[in-house]
C-alpha cells in the first residue's frame, strides 16, 4: 500500500527530545552522498520532504517524519564524510550511536549502500557495530539505475561474497533506484509487515526494549 501521508515532526541533536508517541520507528542511514534523501522522497511520494543536496554531509540532525500516523521514518546524518572537521565527525558519531543505543521505538535500521562501488570498509564496520549491539538492520542498495543489469548483478554478488566472510547469512536486502522507483513497493511492504506483527503491541515492544 503506498504511503498516503508523510509529515515532518522534528529535528534535533538529542535523542531524548525525539517524539514520545508509542509508534514503531525505522531509521535510514548511510555514507554521505549515498542518495538517502532522494530515496526517502521517493518512498513518501514527495519531492522535498527530505532535503537533497549535491553537497555531502547535508543532513546533520535526527529528522523524524510521521508516516500515515502509524510509524516514524527517521533520517539520520550520513557517516564517513572526510571533509568535515574532526570535531564535527565526533558529534555525528555520538549523535548516531546515542540514537541506536537509546531509542527504544526502533524496529529496524536500513543501511544504504551505493551499489556502484566495491564494498566499503566503513559500511561493513558500521554493520558490524549494529550486529554487535543486537540492532536489526537491512541493506538498501541505491542508484541501481546507474548500472547495466550485468554490472548490477556482478556488484551485488561481490558484496554478498565480501559480507559472508564475516557473517553467517545476508540480512534482507533491497535494490533501489530513486529515479525509476525500483524497490519502493518492496521496502514499504516490508515495513507494513513488521508493523502488522507489532499491531496493538507496540507499547509492550517498547517496554521490553526498556528492560534490556
């Protein structure tokens, strides 16, 4: 089912100031310039919900969007942009780690990876960190329209081979294009299935998380 309503709620640098609504939450994160804002706009059927920019590192806050009054889409700062100052990178790192370690509403993290490139050390390290802390995640491969079908298949196989050197199995993956809308329905349907499993039970889910 397509998203009917998407509204900006709040931006902040402190996870404690995030919305208190007992709604499931899905975080989108990736290296700077991975196409995150374009993907979010594609998923929500809006052109300017998330701000896009040719300048990497544009997103510098935790951005909450309420979707169909049923769940939150969270746009997180990108990681790994070397041209930001060391102090700024530390702030981003704290912001990101605080969110993932403290946000009890979080159901799943979507880690965005540019499928045009070979597996990047920083992406693999971040997913390793998520796994270490027991945070569920899926991989979204972006910019698939930039490759031929043969190149796409080759890069996906290369990523799988690299990933399985450390992990027993691949997480759920999605191949997407913000231009062609490839993968849009698959991501939304997956979120809806997760929400259905939590239906009438999200408060218990959050309470259980608080007791960890």
